């Protein structure tokens, strides 16, 4: 079976359907067979209503009291009661008006959906529904039914048909990993499972296969990096020590250790490829600055690329104040004036340190002798963007990546297997702990009183919402509605809102206004999770806090507590007076690494580090948190090298590994 065959060769996929699939990244038969079900319906395991627990549920019940309501923005709400001999439960469908006429009174149906608490009572939301008599009589429905992620107008049912067309051919798919048989069986069990356990085991096989490709690519990257050569940067240690003594504060031991590790890397002919991982407020920028100082003293240029113009500007201002006239620092962003003239100076080598955004990687930006490239918030940039910055050097420069996302130590080598890692796990002296309190939605008066006191003291406030507006079915808070309420509650203060769908220039302008103190209360989505330093902001309010993971809550909390004033974080627990364990953990701990480990245990594989694993790593099946499968994949990689296999002999494996291998040349 040729997995590279175009999807147009599959029966039922014409030009129009192919075009839709292409937009979703599905071009070949390989892409299709790895478009796995997101869930399964198993009507054979129906439960009694009285025994239901929150989560995915299936019931066999009759429908009573069905009604339909037209809401704002063309939203329809179909509500009903499901009843069996043991009890009854509310069911609700959003934007599915046909449900109001679907059910016959007195007949049993199977319902499969998610049960959760909403406004004090349990309900099942958007369940699928099948007439019980039809299901019980049709042999074709006797097995578990896969639910595929929709792609444009191509729905789950369409993917079922496509897979049925190639069902017999799946058995011909060859194994990809040497000494790890069962690929065809695994794919068959995921798409056509006889049992839930078979689907789970099939997915585990495919996840291990994917992790094997990732870890093998990381090992090959390390080997390739060792073959590369660059110009060593000899550190003027005495000059560095002299400069550090002039600082108005002491470096933490972690900062000293990380700086020394970076200096040692830069002195090598092999290009540095190091990740600087630091908890919020741990002082990563200072370590990066000292690294730039060493490069400049050695006659090399350094560049720091930040994801936003506001953050780049703040870095430029901070480092200009730090170094004074010792370094010639330039800021290069989209709105920089006289860019042409500035780029001439950069090309001539008149500038020691260039700080900027994507403007650093435009074709007309050239360096004289770029020796050190630093990428802030590295997960915000794609591989090609990072490579464009590296390509600005005459020879491969030393690379330092930075991230504020706490990553459990047990996962560091898994995620960044091709990197050396430095950890900043201490906070600079003088940083006050942030007082964190859980707030019930029914008892917010004390919180608002405390916010009033902070505003009266000329301090600023973040207020985080899960959503942008009230579109859709969710009852979670949204920035537009909350900003109106808060503006009404605090009429004497300037309230503004911010969200990710705004134009970049508009977002940067609002953040700059907040940073300058022109906005008192900023109502925002999590777009502010990683960003500028606003020492005057002393209050962080997170609405629906129980909807976030621990690591993200910790990142949001880290936006305050950056000055000398006491700071506060309020976690509003949505729809319940009983705080979750996650909220209790963050209420009592300020340690991001500890919280990341707890988050890993509480949430399990698949929910942590989504932007890392599905963005930077592009994992489709596996999760970086499944340490059991990681160990299995790692053993397979060791076996691969012990047996002296050649990657070129395995076509499918070569395709998979190539996806994870970074470009390691400047051609």
C-alpha cells in the first residue's frame, strides 16, 4: 500500500473534497490514515441515569418535555429531560434545532455526550442520539463507532466512509519502526475497534511510533550539530566580573550558574544550542544580557528576537539602561523609524546588540558578524523563523533560546532532546510572594474592595477571561461583557480590553498604554500570559480559574509581583463553591516547577503543553507527558543504533523523522 498516494485516488474523494482536505493538511493516504478518531461512541455500555458521574456518559432513555428557544446572535437552544427507570437528567443541544422534532414520545434512544455541572445542576451537553431499536437490530452498528474531527465541511460521517473504502488495504501497510511489529493492526484497531481496549492499545502503538520518530530525530540532530563548526567566542571573564560588580543587585546562584554554562558553550567550536528555562520573574533577561556583553567584548554581534514589538521595546529600554554606553544597542521593529539607515549601521558592525521582532529576519537585514542569536519565548516562533535568524550569520552562530513555561524536569530531555538546558529556579532578592486567594462567584465583595484600594494607590489591575465575547454556547466569562461591567463598577478609572484576534499593532498599542499607566484595568484573554513587565500592576484576577491548568494559572499570576509593592492574585472558581485541587495547589505554592509536576499528575497525558507539543513538535497522536511511552520509544531508539540500521533503508521512517529534524545548514 503506497501511503504517499494522493487522496484523490480514494473512492468518493473528488476535486472539491480534495481541495477542502488539502486546506486541512490532508494530501496523501498517509495523512488520511493518521487522521485518527477523536473519540468513540459505545452504546453497548449504557449506564443508569442514577449512576452517572461527570465526564463522558452514555444512557438509554426516553425524551420528555422537549423545547426550543431562539437566543441572541442566531443561537438556538434545544432543552429536554432524559428519563429512565432510575431517574432523570437535563439535556441541552446548542445550534441543533432539528433535535426538537427528532424524538418520538415513549421510544428509547441511546445518548452519548459530556455530563458536567452548570449553574448548580448537572446536564448532558450536545449528545449524539440513536434510536435504540435501530441500533440493537443493525449488525453494522454492533461495534464501537469512531468520531472523527471535522475538517471544514467534511464531517465525521464522511471520514467513516473514506476509511471504509480503504479498510481492506490497511492490512498491507508496512511496519515503520525496526523490531516493532504491528503498525497495520494498530491502525485497523484505531479506525475499526472491536473494543475500547483495542482502540486504546492501537493508539498507544501509534503514539510510541511517533515518539520514536521524534527521539530518533533529536539524536540525529545532536550528532549533526557535533559536526558543525562556528567561530568560538572567548569570554573576557575579568571584564564580565567587573561589570557584574557595578549592578545594583546581586545575581542569584542560578543566574551565575546559567551564565557560566553559556560562556563555556560559546567558547567551543561546536555551535551552542542551549535552552534557558526560568520561572516567571527568575531573571532570564539579565542572563541573556550578560551573554550579549561577552559576545560584544569579543568583537561579535548579538541579536535578541522577541515575539512582540512591546516586549522588544521593553528589552531595548532595559538593556540600554543596564549597559549605558558600554554597548551600542539598536531596536529594530516594524514601526522603527529610519530603518534603512539603521540597517546600514548593523551591516557595517557599528551596532553590538540588535533587539527586535520579525523585522530581524527580513531579507534586507544583514549583520557584519553575528555570533550570538537569542530567541525570547522560543515556542512563539516557528522552526523556519529561527533558521532565518541563524542564516544571518557568516557561520552558524551560537543559539540561546528562552522560555518561561515551567517544564517538569522529567520531561525536559523528551521535549528538548537536542538542546542543552539551563534552569533558573531561584527568584531575585526583594521579590515578594504573591498573595493568592480563591474566590467564590457568590462572594466577590472583598475582592472588589481590595481592588478599589489598589486602584486608589495608583496601582493597576489585570482581569483575565476565558472568552472574547458571548458567541457560542459557553457560559464562561468574556472580555467584552466583563469590561463593560467593570467600567460601570469603576467609572473613575480607565478600563480597556484586549484579545488575540485584534490586529498586532492594536494589541501592541494597548499593552504599551497599560505599561505606561494610561490604562488602570486591562480586561484580557490569556494573550497577556507571557509579555511585558509592568511593575505597577499589583492585582491579577482570573475568572473561571478552574478552567485552566496549573502551569497556565502560574504564568498568568506571574504578570504581577514584579515591583516592590505587595501583589495579589484572585482565582474566581466558576459555578461552584468547592475549589478544585488545582486551585488549592496554586493558592499554597509559588514554585512553578512544583506546580508543573502536580499539573502533570492531575491532568495526565494530552492536556499539558499543548502549544509545545502540537505547535513546535507537531505531534498528532503522542503526548510528551506520557513518560511510560517515552521510555518505550527511547529503548527502541537505543536498539536502532545498537543494530546499526540505516535510516535510508526505511522509507516511511525517513519521512516521519524528516518532519522533526531541524535544518542544520545555512544553504
